[in-house]
C-alpha cells in the first residue's frame, strides 16, 4: 500500500506497474475534492505523451498498480 499525504500529492511523480494509456510515468497535475473538501480524484498526465486522465485517489494507494516516484 502506498501511503502519501494529500498536501504533497500535487505535482508528485508516479510509475504505473503496467503500461497505462501507452505510458508508465505520470505526474499529478490536479486534484478534485468531494463535498467535505477531501481529495477524491486525481488528474494524472503522462510524461511523454501528455495524455491527461482522472483516477480515484484510492487507486494510487494500491502498490500492485502504482509506485511512488519514477522507476
């Protein structure tokens, strides 16, 4: 399980364990909050192809799918 702080999430770097949208390296370029002000979704952008998509925050916590940093 990846453990991270909500305040440090913006502009953090992530590596997908499997190619995702033909990319493995991503940067968090935005966050979306729920009615309580807690981050519920993140906006990721591929480093090479600049493809942008939204993902549930909980998905990044799954270390079988994602790793913090670029590797």
